[in-house]
C-alpha cells in the first residue's frame, strides 16, 4: 500500500508541473465566481449524474427573488423523488406515496459545489490549472483542473460557462486520475429564460408546509469545544465544523467536519447499542470510504469522498479530547 501511494504521489507530481502551480492565482477568481453563480443566479436544467455504474437524470430549478432562495430538484428517471429547498428549510419527497421528510435546520444545496473558502489553504493541498475550452449543453465552457498534491485526497475537473462561470460539468477523479463520479448538464437555461412554475411540487402532498412532515433530527444542538479529536490528520485538513447534540435520556451525538479547503471528512460519535450488529473496519460505496469502530462504549463513524488512507488515518487516531 505504501509503495502504491508513493507511485501515485510521483505520478501526480509529474502531471502537475511547476508552471501549473503558477496558474493558481488566475484560477481562483474563476472558482470564486462559480460559487457566486451557483448560489446567486437563476438557472434551470437537466443533468445526468453517473457514479458506481449508476446513471441518474435530475432536473433542477434554482431561483433567487425578494423572498430569498427557491430550489427544486426532481428525478427524471427511476423512483419519483423531489427535494425542495427555501427559507423554510428542506423537504424531501420520495416514493410513490410521496412521503415528506422535513428539516427546517438544513439549508444546503444538493448540487455539487467546491467550497473554496480559503484559497491559501486549498493551494497547500492541490495544484490548480486551466484545461481547454469545450461546448456543453449548448454553452461554451472552460475546464479547470484541481490536482491533489498527495494521496490523501481526490482530484476534480470542472467546466465553467465562459460568461457566468456557472458550473456545467463536474468530475471527481481518483488517485490514478480515473473518473469516479461525473455530473453534466444536458440542457440549461439561465436568467430570464427560467420557468419559475417548475418550482411548484408535482407531489400529491403539500411540500411547502410541515403538516405531514417527519423531523429528521430531535433535540437541541450546541457548539462547544469538541469532545473527541484525531491525534493525526492528513496535511492540510483542519476542523471546520463541530456540533454536539443532546437527545433523550441525556445521550449525546457529536458531529465533526474536517476539510482541506475542498474535500471534507465527517466524523460521527454516538453511544454504541449493546445489541447492534456492528461490523467494524473499513468499507466503501464507490468513492466514499467509511471507517467504523467502537471505543469506550461509543460508536465512531468516519466517512468522506476521500481515499481510504485518509479516513483510516483520521478514524484510527480519534480519541477523547485531552487524552
């Protein structure tokens, strides 16, 4: 495993030349405009998402008006599913019976984003450079390559619409440069071309209210210093979010997020059930790796769209803070 990791690191070094690294300052404004476009523009289109030999078609309508954000994501193929997101939170509508799950605390998008909050941090872990121009969904786009500097993270290729920098295509690439997941618009409208009527749910139940909704979480959450922390972290990763939630019978649930500026790893710590069918160890679902273990009566789950070596390093070194 170590020999393979070294070979992979060398191959990425050869791919990303010093000249590519000098392009970072030119690439960052494009990615910053992409993030702004994805959150602030009105757009609507159909995209195909490919992962683990599965192909799924979805349609998204994203509108910003005086009332704030309105977003609806609906499946075009497979089991009927919808996600409606607005100022009230998020509602998931799924199945033939249109079961509604609501979470007023959630307010994130369900379209892939690159959270480039700190370019200086991200540039320590990735090389950034431009690729060529292509035509996607009838729009001209420029490719941006995000190449990992080591074996602890995957790479990305994104195609941005030349005028707006809106994301038209996204690829997650493995440690050998292979495509692990891909999302691509097949048609896209922007600005005044967007048909806002598509924001209305086609479900038989009302997706705008909580009448038939089931809360996804219960109990209050606070943000004290983490109760658990990893002794070892891959280069560039740091704590970006922590939440401690208390539920019934004074039991606690802790959720930590570590990020390198682009990739993120989530850690969940909760009381282990004595009769649970726990299968500790490493597993994966496509590009998502999961490490599960039990320590001091707590069930620890570490997961992320990162290589196995990353979740292993974080998960196996996790311990109560102060120990």
